[in-house]
């Protein structure tokens, strides 16, 4: 007997989280923060737009900053393994009743033809294969500034139903590295395609919204250095949370907010997940070390604030209230000790 799942089109073969596009209200101010302070490399600039990357990135960009009237996340993008995966993406999402749009090469600078979709969670997601190659800067230590960011690592998104988000990304072939849960509820999950802890993570809350973009740095002193830089220029208000060490992922981290309130994480020290029998690490929601390994409290804005997202038509997506128990109402977060 042929099952519905057997008849369903195969998903695209996703390689990794590749880039995101943020809408910023003042491109000059955004350039000051992302380039002058944090040290991102400008790959290309045009009227009202900047294409940025980290020092290890060989693709054209990791981040697009586009000037607009209100802060938003316009899209997140995954690189796929072959050009044929674009056709697979169209068939897969059309079979799920999702809107799709084929975009020709060159519409996004440095990117070949691509497929944009309005995914089941409400996010605009782009799939692409071809990209212009950038100059190799791995050992151009003379150019490095700020946090010396190496590459984009992951997206963290806010969703009303973490279990549903997990099941959807499981259908795309993502592995599961870590969770926060109890016997009844999945509060958060970390999932991957490349062989690290995550390319995508889910935070429970009203959504769809973008919680943060995660950028990898090679050494912990780079995380600390950007905090010292912000303090020295009296811009310490951009530091939202940390530095600290996560329980989940083992990352040494700091969370920053850009001039429009977009949240980013700069971190180092996660681990390899490529073995076929890699076990899931499951954190109990009452363990105060799950969000900060040292048991430091998570500040309220980290749970409540996030960036709105735009639909495929460029309009803000409606927000659905959280459908599950809120982690912050049951989690310890540094105030109690789990024995």
C-alpha cells in the first residue's frame, strides 16, 4: 500500500543556514554598528542596501541590511546542495499549500536563481544554490576588527508551537541536537543540517518573529572584546545579555541589540554533531543551567522581545499568541537551584 508520506515530494537537500535580510530604518547608523563596531566585512553596497559577511565566509554575504520604514526580518535563507533542489523546494512547498516564488539570478546580489516560500510557520524562506565567491580572508588578521565574526551560524525563531516547528523541520531532514522540555511540553529545540549544534532553533512565544541571528567567532576573547569596545565608546546599552556560557550548546555568548532592536548572538565553543547516532541532550525546563550554565537569570526582554517578519508579499505577518505553556513561567533561570 502506498502511504501519503510515500507520495509526498522529497524536500530540498539543505546544506546550512546561509544568510538573513534585516530591514533597518537608518542604513548609516546600521553600518556604524555592524561594520565599524562589530567588524563585519562589506561585500557590496548599493542604494539603500549593504551586503555583509564574516571573515571566514567565502560566499558573497551572510547578512543583508536593507533600509525601510520599520524594522523587520524580510527573509532567512538556506543554501541547498544542487540546482535541482530548487525544483524540489517548489514541489515540496506547493504540496503543502505554501505560496512560492521563483527569483532569477541577480535579483539578490551575489546569488543565483532561488526559490522563496511562505513556510508553514509564517516565515519567508529562500533556498539557493549558486553564489558568487568572495575573497579569502581567513588569515587577513590585519583587516580584522571588532568581534572578528567568522560566519553566520544559525537562526533562532519565535513560534507559538515548538512541537509543530520541530516536526516541520524534521520533515526537511534536520537533526535534533538539544531540547528544553518536561514530561508534557517541548519548550525549545535546536536542530541542524551542518554538523554543529544548530542551523535553526525555536523559542516558544507569540510568532512568527525572529528571535536572533547567531554568528560564530573563533575565540572567547573576541566575545569579550566587543563588550569592551561597546563600553569604551559608551554604547554599552547595545549589550542585552551576557557574556555567559549556555548550558544548551555549551556556547560562550553575548547577546547584542542593533540600533533598530534586532538581536544577534556572538558566540564560540559549540560541538560536533555529525555522527549518525549522535544522541539528543535533553535539558529539564526546571534546570537553571539550561539557558546560562552559571545559573545567571535571563532578563525579561530576552523572552518577550523579537523582530517581526515580512511575508512573501513584503507585508508584516500577523502574530499568533503562544499556544503552549511559556518557558519563563515554569523555568528556573537562575532564581532556584535544581537538585
